[in-house]
């Protein structure tokens, strides 16, 4: 076993001196070396115990960390639990043990015990999470955590630059490092590269560790990585400190990491450590690596196994005898057996708890605290929806220094030195105009052209207690971020049993009725978000509602998808005076736009005005239609719907999304299910045709629901 770290791949890295002649091994004392071995063996024994429990049906999933113990143990020795922040992956068992996660806690996660630290029976084994250790609850989606680490480090840097903000940032600590680890396969994911790019651009203290065991399940590294070496690929990233190390050599890993982390605490920016490890076991218990790896290859890896090489090294150097090592192993085995017995006998998570922590249990955005009256300024003049969205953000940023606004083109000018000479951008629809001028570059700024980057960084910042209000220019381009929204943003609170939360507001321009928008600027897809537990989804139809609902979104404690219909931004029919800096509308509270006795029209967004136009036509024919503007889509106001339908006995649902599998389908199903006896006619729906919005105006007009179509459907329903 070498005691000398390989030469750094980066000119910034320093060559390591050979210190084998010194009494201590690279500065490590005998007790530290023995502790290294103990932690490494403990990790391996924990893997073996979980495999035994899986075989007995006492746990339900297992993925091992075998072969990664050396680099992980060294990381745990140089990083600090309670100071640094951790975004690990599922092969980091030895790191977690070294940081202080106990065998009992680990095995309780595997047995789905009620009091396990990762998620009260919701989280998978080896998917780490610990509030005490500042390990943010881990996803199984490879690479997504890289952007969270970047956002976490951004929050630290904001506190570093602005002392008065530090108390607002969760557990801010001077010199902290954001750690994130991935396997070699994950380096093919886009989020990995986006995270590297932003960490370098912003010079953030993010430690990227690539634990390269040569395989992404069955796919070898040369298929995932051009040239087979991630450290060589990233050499061109400015400001990135790149190192390569034998990840099976704990001494070499410790020597390198001690200096890398020290440099980062002293102000160095991001670093990437490429650790070569082995995988002596299959990917998981559902995988058989003998199906794709030769016996010769497996034998070669076995010779590099740190649980084989490191004890030999300790004996050869006179650090320990075989008897001493055997004593350590016996102690560990006994500790694991006791931990296993405790975990297996621990009470299981109770089924009655499954709906806990889907949403915040501390802040209820549907409650009376969010139901306030307008207080417009004297002599205030009606203004547009986009202006009142801007006003709400401006008011909230004055109130709460935690709010940070970013996205593509949201700044007045990225190069702030030109602000005196230019008009300023402030978003493609001007919704954020002037915010940078008032609140500065550190609170309002442009992001790269990368939607996953925007949302992923926002998650990391929100975990630290900041309040990101981010913009996605068009709903049509939100899909690169959908993975972050569904698998991370909406899920984090629930899977961590309420420990981690990320109350991000995502503002999105949505919808059609704008000529020339075509297939990439005119779509509606609210159902894609409303069916995801953990998200709040709202869509205002007028300026005052947009102002009040956005303020509620910002002040609530859940992630919110705030859909802004771009056609409504500057319409005259929906103008309003500014309702004041404390005006809020509760989520899940519909507005009765028009009273009627003959049928109920349920709608939202741009269809509110079109349904109102249709209702005026119907009134001339003696048909009085009641219109409910849902405003909030998740949650929605079932009580208002129920009351109206029970009174009118007929209901039409109108929305801009496509008819099939659209938002109205769920509402219709519930009405039929719970209010069938009160219906005098079938539930009808009016919606967009089952295709995308086209470029040609005559095609768009045909595809999207128009007042005439609403009126015809309502007329037929009233006469049923």
C-alpha cells in the first residue's frame, strides 16, 4: 500500500513528499490508523449484516458500499459533522459512520423503524439523512444532489459577504464546505456538469468526490466517460482544483484530502477528487455482476480491496499484529450484532403517519392568517397583472432579506456597471424589472440557461433557510427541471419526515392566446404539477389575485408552482389597484366571479374572462351561469364547488389544458363520485384539443377553447 498520494492532475495541486521514513505515517498516529481500520471494517460488517437480514426477509432492500470504505473513512476524518454540509450517495456508508451515524441508526433505517433518522420508514436503506450531522436527506436520483450542494454553498457565500444575513441561514459556519459525492456513472448526468460549471463560475467551496469503481451497474467507465477519466475531462474548468487518488488507500486519501479541505476552508473555491475504488460485491442484491464481469477481472479487483490491503499494510508496518486486528474485528462484530437485534425489535413506522409531512405542519397557507383585506394606497390607479406581480416581489423583498430572485434574464443587467446607461431587462415580460437596481446583484441575478440548474440550486439554498423566488421563462422550457421538481423539491420534506424543507417559489409563464407563440411558447400543462404530492399550484386570472396569491406563495412554507398566464400580463379587463403590502389570498379558496342558478362553470386562468364573455351571451337567452374562478389548483376549493353544484345541479368545467387527462377530469370524477345525486345532467368539459398549440393564428384559435365553445356547451347542458 502506498503512503504517497498520486501527483495532482492540476497544476494548482502540490506534489506530495514521501514521508515513509517518519515514525508517523503521513502525520497519522497509530491510534488514528487503527481507528481507520475499525471504521472500514465496521462499514463492511454493516453491509454483510444487511445482506443477512435481507436474506431472512427482515429488511427489504440492500445496496452496498464495499470497496469504497477507504476514501469514505478519510473523508469523514477531514470533514466536520455539524460544520460542513453533506450531499452523499448510497455508497457512502463508511463516511456516515465516521461522521457519527451509529450502527443502530443505520440498521433502523434498513428495518424501517419508526424512529430511524432518515425518514421514519419512508426512506430507503443507504439513502442517508441526519439533521444532527447536517446530512441532507439523500435522493436515489443520481446527480441531482450536485446542484443542491452548489445552492447550499451559495447560501454560505451570501452569509460570508453579508454578516447580517448569517442568522437567517441554517447553521451558518465560517469556513464550511459543501460536500457532494457521486459514482463514475453519475458523471454522465447533466446536473453534474451544471453543478461544476456554476461552482466554478461563482468560486464556491464545493468538494466534489467521484468514487470511481469502474461501473455504473453493468456499464463500464469507458462507455460513460470519454477517455475513461473524469479528472482529465474537467481539467479545463477555471478555478477547479482537480486531484486523482487511489481510493483504496486510506492513508493516501487522508493526506490528499486534509490539504484540499484545508485550502477550501482558507478561501479556495471548488475542488474535485477523483478516487479510484473497487466494487467487490455486485451493484446491489438485485444484480449479478458475474453476468457481465469476467472472473479474471473480479479476482484483480479483489486484490485491491481495502479490507484486504489495509490490514496487511498495518501488519507490515508494525502498526498492529494479527491478534490486535482480530480483536478489533470481534468487537465490531459484537457491536453490529447488538445493533441488529435492537433494530429488528424496534417498533415499525405506523401506517397512520403516511400523510404527515407531505406539506408543512407549521404554516397553513389555506388558513385565516392568509386571508387579508386589500389596503390600497390613496389615489392608486389600476395597473396590470405583471406590474402587481412585480409589486408583490418588491414588497416581500423589502420585508424579508432571505428572498433571492434569480433565473434567466431576470436581472436588469448582469453587468451591473452598465445599469446607469441602459434601460434594463428585468425578465422577458418585465416582471422583475427594477428589482436588481433596488436590491443589488446579490439578491437579484441571472442564472445560466439551464432550468435544472435554477431549481436545483434553489433547493440547496432553501434547505439552508433562504427563500428563493425563481423564474422559468416559459412553461414550455420547464421540462429539464421536472426531475428536480418532482423527485427533489416536492419530495424532500416527506422523505425526510419533515427534517428538510425547501419552500421554493417557481414563477412560470404559461398558456396561449398570444399569436406567434406556437409550440414552444404557448402550452399549458398544470396537471403535470397538480398530481405531485407536496406541491402547491396556483394560477391567478387577474392582477389583484396575482398580487395576493404570490404573496401567500412567498410566505408559505411549501414549494409553489406559480403559473402566470402570459396573455393576462397586460390585459385591461383584469387590471387592479395595488392592494397593499400585506394583502394575501389563502390557497384553496375560489372566487365567485358571477352568480347564477342554472349551471356552474368551474374555470381558472385565461378561461375566466372567456367564460364571463360566454355567460353574458347566455344571460341574454335567459340562462344564468355561475362562474367559480378556482385560482388555486392544488389545493382546490372543494367546498365552494360542492355548494355551487348542489344549488345549480349542473356543472361545466372549462380549462386551457388538453381535454384528455386534463385538470378537469379529476374535478369531474370527484363531482360524479360525491355529488351524483345532486346532478340533473352529466358533468361536461370544455378544453383545448388533444394536440399542441400551433403557430398559425387560425390553428391556435381552433385548438384553444373560445367563448363560443363555452357558450354552446353551457347551452346544451342547461337544456339537458
